[in-house]
C-alpha cells in the first residue's frame, strides 16, 4: 500500500472505543488544553487581523461558524483562518514535536460541528486521527524539513487537517486517500517570519486548516489524486525532506506508536524550544537568590538553536521576536522570574538587553 492508502485505512477504521485508554484520555486533554489556551488569547493582536481578512473574503453567514473572538458567523474556511490565529495568539498551544497540530484541527473541527450539525461523537476520533496522521510524518521527517526552512506546523498540519476533516465527513477509505494526497500537494510554509520577527506564522495554522478542509472536500467531490503523493519521486518526502520514503516502514507505526502521546503542553508563552531553557533558568534563578549575574552560557540541541529566530539578540520590536529568542527568554526569566505576555511584550527593558549583550 502507498503511504496515503495506509493512513487512509488507519483513519477509516479507527474506533475511539478500541484505542488504549491512555490514548483516548490524552486526546481529550489535548482538546481541553486547546480550548483553554484559546480563551487566554483574546487580548492578542493577531486574531482581529485574521477576522477582518476572513470577513472580507467570505462575508457573514447567519448559519455559519462562529468567529470566537467577536461572535459573528462566517464560512467554515473563514472561521478556520480567524480562530486558528486566535488559538495561536499566545504561542502557548500544544506541540507534537515541532508541529502545533491542535491549533489547526480544533478550530476546524469545532466549526464543522457547529455549522453543519455533525454529531459531537465524531469530534474525538477525528481529532485523534489528525494527530496520528500529522504526527507520523512530523516524527519521521521534521529533522530534515525544519533545517531546510520549512515550518512543521503548516507542512504536516495540512495533512493532519485533511485526516481530521475526512474522519469528520465520514469519507470512504478511497476518498480519505485522495484527501491526504491533496493535502500533500497543497502543503508547505516557511520559517522566515521567525527570523524577521513578523506575524505570518500566526496565520499559517489557519491556512493549513483551510487547505486540509479543501483537500477533504475535493476528495468527497471526486478528485483524482496522486497515490504516491508522499513517497513518489516528486512527492512530499522527496520534495521537502530530500530523502527516500519507505512506505511500509513509515506506516508500520500507525496504531502502535501513538503520536498523540508525544504531544506536550507549554507552561510558558514562549517557543516550544524555549520551554526547557526557561525551566532551567527558573531553577538557576532560585539558586542564585538575587546574586548578580556576570554572564550566561547555554548549551542546546543544534536542531533547536538552528531554528529561525532562536539566536536573535535584538533589538526587538515584536513578540514574534522575543518569544523565539533564547537569549531574551533566558535573560528575562533570570531577572524577573516566570515569563508572561507582558514581559514578552517589553522590548526596551535595559537590564534584560544588557544581559543579552
């Protein structure tokens, strides 16, 4: 079987009642965490931008999906753009390796259930299918694609969204394979916004959700899609990871090595790769007990330090810059303790900038 066919079979046959109890429970916790972080993002600046764009494109629809930031209703695709930006507003969403799959799938599935009246019982199986499809590929290839400048969230999140939407729509196994192939054809997303401290990454997740929905709807409508979209000579793996794909080896992990069990939740509103340095800095701060700091040396995995924006030393003018910067996050934590959004939005703090320099 091809990769798309294997994932499609897994998605089509997945029964939440037959998965290990800890897998089902972790999926529920992912949903709860996603909604909780979303509630904490209402004061962030990015969702209003996405809402304006969403309404400009699709307008308001009385029977549509709710824009969770202001209550207006619009199309499912437009709601995905706006609500994913909302869920991504603190940069504190869940992370499956380097991919933030929850902030893509939860707004998508929520909008589908609300606007189309799908049974709520489909929500958890669809969410789990998305984590498994996207997480399978992230684990196998992110170490290759990320250094190449491609962001894992939209690259693998589009696949996750297609799997989740396909499960919600109850596509056939053949249609699911087509949806996954479509998603592979539409996937992508670069990392430069982190290096420049700009906001495109906030909107990538909503675009990935929209593309996943498009992939599923095209498949349901009868699209003819490449069976070797992942492992083919011009498929996703060769194109982005620049390595060969063994379809059988890749698919062997489905239903055995559960990707959702790798999902972690961020305690702090900083990049996933900065969670451990901040935790270590908090422990060091306690040991220092107010003693002056002369200099700080940090040792981290090159995969993390090579990520766009991680080595930035300022001057900073956006939270997209500060939450990514290892020097900023560590300096702010050592000087002031647990980082919060106010601290991440303070760009002109003299002691922090002095310690960074």
